C-alpha cells in the first residue's frame, strides 16, 4: 500500500465525520478541493461520493463543492458521473475551475459565498510547489473553518499556521528519508480530536508509518489504535523540563496540538511515568483529573 492510499482513506474518514456535523450546524456548507488534477481526480471523485450521500441534503440543506486544478477537462466528466451514481440530492453542487490553485481557489470560495459558513478545504500539494500562505489563509473565512493540507517532504508549516487557533502536523514516511507532511488546521477542538482519531484508525498500510515532527529522534511509528508511546514520552518530559510543572489539562492540550498523539495517549503516558517515579503529581492520590499538577521528579 502507498502514502496515496493513506491520504485517500484519511480524507474519506474526515469527510464522513465533517459533512453531517457541518450540515447540521448550517443551512449552507462549502467544501474546497485544490490540486485536484495531481492524482488524476481520484481523491476529488472519492469526495464527491461521500458528500453526495448526505441525508440532510434532502431536507433543504445546501452543500457546495469547488474543485480547482490545472487541467480538469477529463476529470469533470468523472465527477459528474460519480455525482449521478451516488444519487446526489438537488442540494449538492459541484463547481470546477481549471487553473492553478493559488490563482483560483480564493476566487472560487468567494463565488460560492463560502465566507462565514462551515468550510473545509483539502489541498494536496505534495506533487507540486507548496501552496501560497494566502491560499491557505482564504480557508480561515469559514465559520467554523478547517483545512487539511498535504505538503512536499521537508516543507515548513510555519507560514500556514496564522489564523488557525489549533494546528497540528504529521509526517507520512516509508523509510528514513523525509516523508510528505500532513497538516490540519481548525477552529474547533472537537474537530482536532476527530482528526487525530481518524489518523490512528486508518488501515495499517504496509510500509507507511508516521513520524512526529517534534521528535528529535525521528522515531517511525506504526499506524495503530494504540501507537507506540516512545516519542510522546520524550516530548512530554522535554516540555515539562523547559516549562516547569503543568496541569493534566495543559499536557493533554500539548499532546493534541504539538504532537501527533491524542489527549487520551497523553493520559496513558502520564500514568506510566508517575508509576515509575519519573514524574510526580499534586495531589498525590485520586483520579488523574485535569486540575492535577504534574512535575518532574
């Protein structure tokens, strides 16, 4: 299996969770799919099938999808066929724009009236130059807003973090060399938790593993519902050494936003480190609640 298969499954899983919640929240919803020609339209076609099959579309809700790519001619027919085969309700519309994503995505969003409506953007620029910061920033106009980015190996995400209260990234690797960077920005803590759950729930594709960009040892981690805790253990200890004592809530937030792990993974690691005497807690006894303060022993 390939990194491309992991990306497609992650996209499908995220759309399956995002679309019902977004349609429940707002009468109008928008989804933007950039660089659609990079994989021959395969991921855009998968997105059409997921989004067309939403029960709320038959109840007066509207979901608009804008697809942007350098050359969409042959892809447009495939998207139309996928829409028809899925039996999409009248509330679902697919709009295609041929041309560069940096040049046309923001224009497409404006034409859809995607400002201040639930909005998700998917930009897989792994086979091209990284997107302009302004292109990613255009997605922050949603309410709530989310962006799922795939970037070439070695790309820094610093330019894309502006405007996203919550932002995380993971490297998808097949060996010791740098892998494609998957980044997720959102205005919702619940969405971030959902993304992390999907990240570890994808099928265990042979040969594809994750690497935490914050792990100095560059440890490769197998995709699993119970991921190896080594990198998280090191990062929590380093964080406590540099910042001093912190509450369990703060450490769960750190794991969720600054590592590839989930908040629940942080709790499991903290229990282990406290039991081994590496960390101490105040108060010493009782449930490991959010207000418990953790310190290095």
